[in-house]
């Protein structure tokens, strides 16, 4: 159910953990809640991260990244964030 908000936000969530812990579960619940409210969410996660495989992320844009600091990875992430609409 989307309630909608007058001015939806664009929110990028960065979750670097690959497993499951309290912070990651909290991030998952928060993303589900914010997406249902009509906000645009992009989840930046490591490849094969537990959080990206969970149900209920309809409307959440998933983006796998190594969180590396190489110039090519930084450029790739920057382009994705800038294109996030």
C-alpha cells in the first residue's frame, strides 16, 4: 500500500555487510517502510549480500558495488547515483 507523500525523497541506502545482523535487518525494514510511503530508494550493496535477496523490496532500486576505492569503481558509483531519479 502506497500512501504517497507530497514531496517524495530520493534516498540512497548503503549497506556494506554481506550477512545478517541487527543493523542490516533495521535497514531492510526502514527501506520497506519508506518505499511504501512513496519515497524512491536505491540500495547499494555488495554482490551476493543477504539484504538484496530479501522479499518486499518492490520499488527499491538495487545496485551491487564492491565499495572499492579504485577510480573505475568510484566513477561507476558516481554515475549511478547521479542518474538515480
